[in-house]
């Protein structure tokens, strides 16, 4: 039995490695900067040609990022693109310019880059705007909130993991009139992106909202009028798996669904021990195909 388990683990790891190798590396010039991205188009791409943009976290890189999502792309037939952030002039770490103190002086306009990249892929490969989705973790999740506030018309649905609403975002922008379906997966024990927020910026990322308040803003802009709460089944009851509570915010016609997956005592992670994050993201996106 032990040998069988080892073999299965090896095969699973090999499958993820193969998926990562099937990405193609590309560059594009944007605002004088040489930007990079990795693209995977599965052989079984759905006729609707869905595209998912996935943004890595601060200090991460696009190459080899989240092979679990590549596996879902292969299983479900959607294209996946993972662009690279730009290095901070302060730390040299790659990320998305959301005005962290650690990004002071960073010149990259990453909102414009993501838009330009998405339009480029739509033009070159025939991906449709109404079948294009955005996801991201941590710093990439911050970009998800920025797009929900500032460019809600650009993606069909948005999914953030461990993302935050920076305090400057609601201060500088009115609630948009257009809605976009949105979901957030976040651990209550996350001490990198604090569930309870940071009003003074003492943790080093700048001031940001508490997660329930950040999601609440999206609920308001999406004109949701009631909440449905569900305790999801434990992913693996035989292991120390954390409880995940799904808050679904819904409304009448003209509203857009919002979801908050509350991972009880969950840390700053992709939460793979507690929830099939990639599957939940794709299931959320898939309903809008």
C-alpha cells in the first residue's frame, strides 16, 4: 500500500510538472517596459474559449506559479495566462503596483498593463471579453479589488485569494454603477493580510480595510440584498482540516453575486488543505459562460 501511495504521489507531481512545461513564454512592450507572461491553451479548449488571468503575490513570479490551476485548465478546458509583476525599486521583489510603501517610486502602471495584455490576447486568440476572468492572490488579490472598483466592465467575474482593499481605493473612487460577480477566499488567522484590517499601515503594507468590510463594499456596489451562509463539508475529515464558511450575497435581477469563503483560523495561503481553491474559482467563473 505504501508503494502504491508513493507511486500515486509521483504521478500527481509529474502531471503538475508536465502542465507547467506546457506554458509558452512571451514578452510584450508596454509603456517602455519589457513585460513577460506565460500562456497555456489546452488541447480541449471549450468552444466558448474562456480565458483566466491569474496574478501572483508580492515577491512571487509567473514562471511555475500555481500548477494546480494549470491542472484545472487542462481538466475543464480554459486558457490560462500568468503575467509577471514588476520589481519594486525599494526591495527588488516583483509585484503589482498597489502603492505599498515598499513600492514607493515604482513606475509600472499595472492596471494598464493587465488591460493591454488582456486585449492583446483577445485579439490574437479570439478570447471574448464576456468570457474573460481575473484571479489573483495576496498582492494579486489587491489588483482584483482595484479592477472591481475601477474597471468592473472589463472582466466577466473576479476571484481573489487573501486579497485586500487598500484604504486609498474607496477614498479616491466612488462605488461604480456597473457590477461584476466577485469572490474572496480568506483566512481569519491570516497575519500577512489581516482579516481585521490595518487602519494605520503599521504592518508595512499601507492602510487597508478589514476583509468583511472590503467584501461588504462589493456587496453594496453589486446591489445584493440578502445573505446565505453555509458551512462547507471538511475537505478531508481524516486530517486537521479547517472549517470553511461560505457567505453568499445575492439579490434581485440586476444584482451580481458576491461570495466570501471564510477559512476559520486559516493562514496566508492558497488554502489547499482546507478547500479546493482552484476548483471553487473555476466553478464560480464557469456559471458565467
